[in-house]
C-alpha cells in the first residue's frame, strides 16, 4: 500500500474529539435523520454544471470511511466529459436491453415495475457528473508487490454511503445505477483488472419538475429495522 513503510502499530492521541451531551446528541441525530429524509433518488437532472471542487470534496469525504485493515480498497472515477458519458450510456443501455428482455427474470422485473425503470438511461447523458465506483480486489505497492485487501464489499459499501450523504449535504441529487455486467467500465475508465466496477452514480442538481416514484416514499418503520436488547 502507499503507506507500506508506516504499517507498524503506533498509537497517537485521538486527533478530533466530538463529544455531545445526551440532549445535544439526540438533537443532532434527529436533525441528521430529518435532513437525510430529504434525500431522493432522481432520474430528472438539470444539465447545469457542478464545480469540480464540489465533487472532489465529496469524494474526499468518502475516503474517510472505515475499511478492512485500513486498506481503503476503493477508487472513484468522476466523469464530466460529454463524449465519455455518451459512451457509458450506450454501453449501459446495451446491457439493459438484455436485462429487460428476460435476463433479469420475471420476479425481478415485477419488483421494478413500481419504480418505473426501463432500458433507456438519458440521465447518464444529462447529469453533469457520473462517478464510477470501483472496488479494489487487491492492491499493488509501488515496487509491484501484490497484497490482499479485506472486507472489500463492506468497505466499499460504507464509503459509497459516505459519498451519497456528502453529495446530498452539498445540495446535489444522485441516482445509483448498476448495469450488469459492468466489466466494460474498466476499459472506458482505464482501470486495472484488479478493480471491479460496482456502481455508477449520476450526480447533479434535480431538474425543475423532477419527480420520484410514489413507492420511493414508503420506508420501513423503525420497528421493522431496529431491535434493541438492553441489559
């Protein structure tokens, strides 16, 4: 890894200490919950440009996520080039044609009906940015030595969650897209075989008149997603 010469254990004082009293903690948690409730996946994007610096800051936030053995097994490719976005859209729609022609299976397609998805993905052209998320199966040091990464799917999933939250915090809308298979993204993004593309995130501001599927507002109640065991 890039810090291979610094891997010996050496504890340092906690550099940042965020401590809140119980009342403050509850207030902060509820405020964050309410703010995240305003996050919506959209397919209607404005072509209005978003500064590079905003995207970079959000990816930097994603890079602070915890990871297995602190190997940080992720890479993000941020794309605003119109020609490259069009190429990604064309390749993605080709895979989607197979998906919706029966490759997905009847049950999966039926589950997607309330979402209103289909073969055509104009948002991949219109959104000012596409961020392709790659998972690094293994790493390679500067001297060519290969090393194993740990808990890669879990680590990349956490980092992607950080990224989506950061983009929302910056006032941007997102759409996660996972064409299957996605191997074409390695060549388009010039990424090595050691990395596996796991997601395309369309990023931008929501268009005027943007809509979301009604079903997207239906979330499981807390009682169905939380179990508390107290001593």
